[in-house]
C-alpha cells in the first residue's frame, strides 16, 4: 500500500468516528471539533477562546468531514460536535453546527494587508508611523495586486471548471498543487509578471473538463463580485504571503531596501499556519458561529 493510501485510511470518516467514540466515553460534556487536514492550526486558538474543553479530530478532506457529520449527527445528536470545512469553489452548504469559510479556505485569512500590519508591528517591531512600515505596506499592496492579476485567469478557469463539472455531474480532473504553476508566473519583488493563456492551462491539464472563452465570460461577473483576497484559491494566496514575508526578512538582514534593522524572525513553511495563526483574520461569521456552537 502506498503512503498516500495509508494516510487516507488514517483520516477516513470511519477512523474519525472511532476516535470520537473513544474520546466521548471519558469526555461526554466536552466539545468535539472535526476538521479538514491541518485546518485545526487556524481554528484551535479561536475555539479555545470560547470553550477550552475541546478535542480535535482530523477527518482528512472536505468529503470526509461531511461524511463524518452525517454519521455522527445521526447517531449522536445530543453531543456537542462542530464541523469545519472550506468553501472552495463549491455550492454553499448550510447545516446546523457546520461552519463553512467566508473565503475560499482558511489560508485566505492569513493574506490581508491587516495581517501583514500585525506582523510588521509585532515581529519587526515597527510603528505605523515609521517610513519602513509605510514602505512595506505600500510594496505589499502593489505586489499583491500584481499577484492577483497574474493568477486571475487561472482562478477564473478553475472556478468555471468546478461549476461546469457540477452542472454536468462530473469532476474537473485537475489535481492542483499548493504552489502556483511556476512556468506561468515570475516572482520578483520589484514586480510580478505572468505569461500564459487559456490554451496554456488546457495544455497543462489535458484531462480537465473543457472550458471555453464563452464559459469564462459567462462567469466573470459572479466570480469577481468578491474581493480576490478571499475569492481566489487560498493556498496560492498563502504562497504569495509567505514569499513576501520572507522577502522582508531577507531585506532586513541583507539588502535593506525597505527594512533597515536586522530581524531574528523566521518563517517555517511546515508550521506557518500555526506560526502566523495569531495574526490571521477572525471573521464575524466565525465569531458568531463559535459563540452559539462552542
């Protein structure tokens, strides 16, 4: 059995259900929280503000969380259970004790200019009146806009593909990585540029459901009705955020183009969701959900 298959088995709805059974035998009045993958790294400190007696149960992916919901809510409706999923580009889901992100995924909540502001103040020890702070914020706004411009077509294509697949009761057949396609974009921090077309996307994903220019045009208005920070695929947004923070760290310690003082601050990509969780956004809808359900 391949490692990926083993991981899928350990994060299946059946395994999540078994963990829940073992836990609730000794902690019947506690709160049981079911997550996709590593999402608990974002949610845990926020849940803890409302209920410290909570237990994390990782289900693996969105489908597994929803399957766990159906199993557990049917068999154990009286226990305190809450479930968390990303909205992605899927149809809205509304169920009792189920939280769906306002943005594409939790990663989007790490990528606003306010998040960068908190990091600059608390990790780089800058004041909002400092020239370095203002220059960093200004540079971030420019580069993030360029990043949104660079990834806009791909996000619209993927959004259109997900919608068309749902409408035709099929699947997209495009497996996306956590980082944006390298040959489509050039990351430099005096500018971010891109050079790809719809045809390039089709060549990159030859098995994917076919999306035409007409499909893209039909979806533009709805797709761009939400701020790109929250609309666009979260893992790509987070990739940009980490690159920008690392650029600032390197600038502080070497080039000193924007930041003049050295820093000991470091980002560990493997634990970045945990490391930066305290600075991430907490939406009103999440606060309201936890206030009621936790």
